[in-house]
């Protein structure tokens, strides 16, 4: 790790002229590192981009699974209360994932309407969700307001 730190420092240090690969290796040897240690560090550095890319498909977004999404002031002002609850309900029921939520919210803020309700959210969901079946269901499912629910309970 110290070799990697040294290499990063060397690359980022603009105050002196950049050293060539052989010069950096010679400097590391003079500092007491052996060729095997240097080779391992360089191997790690050069395979890291491939390792990150191959693992990126396995990373679940967001990486912090126990976090809770809080609407920004702009999102709260634009989404009415029922729409906020509807969207959080979809996430809570695992009907949309965190990446889809973020995409929906970016569409909401870009929409040129002063307020966004559930019908507009359903339209956005139909555009954002790539799975055709889920997209169709989320964009066409009947939604009951809290008043409708109260009427059903009273009847």
C-alpha cells in the first residue's frame, strides 16, 4: 500500500518533472522495496479498473442499503403529499428500485408543471421503468386517494 501511495503521490506531484516508469522503479528500489513488492503494487494498480468494472454489475444501488431517501425541498414543493406517499410506497413495496426512484425524481423536477400528482407520476413511471410488464402495471394501475379509502371503509 505504501508503494501505491508513493506512486500516486509521484503522479499527482506537479512541482517536479514526471518520472518515467523505470525511474520510479529505481527510486522505489533505492527506498528499500524489493522487485516482488513493486510488481504486486503495479499489478494491483493496472488490474483495478477491470476489477471495478467487472464488479460494478454486482453492486446494488444504492450501496448503502439501510439508508432512507429524503425528498429535497424542491421535490417536496413539486410533489403533492399523496404523490410523495405513493412514490415511497412503491419503493417500500420493492416495485421500483432506488435507481428508478432517482430517475423518477429527476424527471419530476424537470417537468414543467408547478405540481406533480399521482397521474403524472404514473406517466413518468411508464417512461422510466425499463421492464415492460412492470412499466405497464405501474403506469395504468388504479390509484385510490385517501378519500376513496375512507368511503370504502364507511360502506
